[in-house]
C-alpha cells in the first residue's frame, strides 16, 4: 500500500474528514501507542497502520483489502464503518 492509497482508503472508510481526524487522534496500541500520523512519520508501512486501524475500530477483516476495491465496485461490496461487536 502506498501512502496515497492509505489516505484514499481512510477517506473511503471514514468520509467527510473523519478519517483525517482519526489519523491524528486515534492512538493505536498495536503500533506502540502512536497515532496513524505519528506512525507514518516514524516510517511504519501504511498497510500496517491500516491493519491497526481496522483492528482498533473493530471493522470487518475484509476492510484490510478495501484499498484494492475499485471505486465503481463499491456498491456491490459492503463498505461499512459500523463496528462488528
């Protein structure tokens, strides 16, 4: 996953600026208590950050691959940010 793909998938999963806010505010325990923004700055691979966000937000595991879904196919692919618990 490239940095641009990371930001795009974050915006796709958490639209209207929520993803950007999440990247700044959500502390990811799986990444040593860093936010996504801090982890990117520290050189953590974007895919590892995205996986940590998926886990922290209790999203379906299928969301790990959300960046690979063509935008025109999203209607067929259930995109939900509703926690699974």
